[in-house]
C-alpha cells in the first residue's frame, strides 16, 4: 500500500478535483430527496383535503355498512294511530317469515270495540241523466246532489297498548302511545310524542348514541351491533340485527323453512313426500337454487358468465396479438412503416381503458356479455401485442441464425429459431391476463357488460342488501384465488421452474 505525501495529494487534487470535492447534490442528495417527499406528501394532504374528509366522515355509518355484510336485520314498524292504538307491522319479505311473533318483542294487547265512520258512496242520482237532447234548446241545469251522510260501523279489533323490544342484554326500547323510553346500559332517554304538533321532544340531554338533527324532528338511536331505532311522532321503526346470513338456503315460502339441519336431512331422506310430483331431494334442491332472497342459481350463472367472458376475450386477444406482434418486431419484420403502424395500433387499443371500451360496446351491442368480451378483446390485443413484440425484439439471434445457416426457409426459421424462445413467455403473459381479466370483468359488468358485476351493482344500489354483496364478493374471491393458483402452476411449468 502506497502512502501519498502532501505534494502528491495536492497534485492529484489539481488533476481530479471531483474526487476530493463532491458536489452539493452528491453530499446532500438523501436529505434533499427525503425533504421533497415530505413536502409532496404535505401538499397532497392539503390539495385533497384529507384532514377535512377524515374529520367529517360518518364512521358510525361505515361501521353499520360493514356490520351489514355479516348480519341481517328484522324490521318491525310500530304505527301509532291518533287515538293511541298501536299496530306492529313487518315488511312483506322480512326474514322472520309469516306470522311473526319473536321472543325479543313483547307486546301488550287489548281487544276493543270501536265505532268507525266510513264515507258513504256518492248518490246514484247524480250519475243519472235524461236521454233526450236537443242542439236547439239549452240543456237543463242539473241540481247538485245532496251529500250523503257517512255510515258508522262498529268494529272489534285487537290493538297494542305497549311494546317492549329487547335489543340486547341491557338494551331495550319501550314504546307507548305517548312516549318511547330508550335504555342502553345504564343510560335512559325518554322521548315524548306530540301528535298534535307532529314533533318528538327529548327529556334531558342527548347522549352520544342518540341523534336529533332538528328540534322536534325525528330521533335516531344506535345500539351498536344490536341495531338502531328511528322514532317519529306516529311511527317507531326498529332495525334489530342478528349475526349471520338469513334464509341462506331456504326462503320463508319453502316447506323446509324454520327447520333445523337434522329435521331437514330427516325430511329429505326418510320423510313423506311434500310434493307428490317429485321427491323431497328435488324439492329441497329447487328451493335452494331458486331462493328469491339469495338467487343462488342466477348468481352462479352470472359468475360463470364472467369467467367465460374473461376467457374468450383473452383467448381472442392472444390469437390476434400473436401474428401482429411479428409485424411490430423490428428484428423480425424489417419494414419500418409496417412496424410503426402496428405499434401505433397497439398504443391506440391499450390507451383506451377497458371500462371505456365496455361503455362504448354496451351502447353499440346493448347490455350483455358480448360487450364485455369485446372490451377485454380490444384492450388486451393492444397490451399483449406490445408485450409480445418486445419479447420478440429481445430474443437471442444466434439460434435463429443457426437454423437459417442450414438453408431453412423463413417460416421454418421463425418456427424453430424464434418460437421456442418466446412461447413460454407468450403463454405465461396470456395466463396472467386471463387471471387479471377475471377481476376486470367484474368491474366492467357493473356498467352493463353482463356477468356478476351487474348483479353486484344491483345489490349495492338497494343500500340494504349488503349481505348479498358480501356473498358475491366472497364467490369472486374464491374464483380469483383458484385461478391464481392454476395460473401460477401453469406459468411455472411453462418457464421451467417448479413452485
């Protein structure tokens, strides 16, 4: 090791000053890059108002949506009449089934006899007119019919005088004709119902779980995962949540509804026929497939439609991109205008997003799988064509030259000198795009291109069938995981690696 003296060091610094005196960028590039990244991050937070958005977000509503993915609601409405009588009503397709009488809703009932006035029908005399008519003589003026007196009926009805809903172990809703008492744990809120003023008045301060946006307006109370209640002066809307997916196999109209799994199995295999025209196995399978709440057969059919749509679109794109890529590759097809024209075609096809192509073809062909197949085909033809052309331009020419040196014709040169090098890459990229297009087909289906995407969008638009959304998302995830494994295994075999 040679040690330089001072004179030699000075001489070296004079000849090569950049070795001993680094530039400002060389000395401070890491702090400069870090500061620039921090400043850009701060600018993005300000430009997109991230703090305002996060601060004003309704996290409680977001939590309710997430809870709806793994739960269902039973929605009784308690209507309060002007005379103080109450009635409990359930929606037509409520998951509780016909003749609901849940153990978590206790109702005090009374049988009363009431006199009800019904308006009388209009007098038939007003509808009678003389048959004689003359163009020359003026028509006689008709005398207005005297109003008929209303009829009075006596009815015997069963009314509800008080209803207590248990929303949880320590959460209750006590509904009376003139008040509603909400209890959540140790906190109690009393709401007074003013039917004359059509207002709801709160006694005392409002806790965090009770919300009233305007004085006298309706009140909404939240009970966590157990559900929520909406109170107005004439109606109490209750939404009680239960964990799980309701009626997933059998709907309320099915003969198997409400039975345990053991009872269903026993009825299917050893019970008497419910429908004389077919076996209980066939009846149970039909009830599952055509379940009106979950529509299993339709969902599975749409999912298969999405898979086929992605496969056909990718297959056609691969078939068309394969020969065009040879024209685009400069080392294969030595014609610059032809190379550039083909590459610009690829750029055009892939520069328009698949969703835009889907909107275009939906307008052209109408909603359905054909629009989705066309959108995938156009987009992937451009992308695969570009990737294939780049793979061809990066091949090793020695193998091609070796085949050419033995006097092989051009087609044979490409067959034995080029294809063995690029076919594993071509097939691997096509498999990856098939897997990716299965996800993309779900998105373009939401704009009318068919498949499960349209079904998913319809469920989301209702804003109440989030468990159906979770069901379809789970099916899509299973398909994606399955195709990912198949695609990885096939690509590994094609490129000669075992995983």
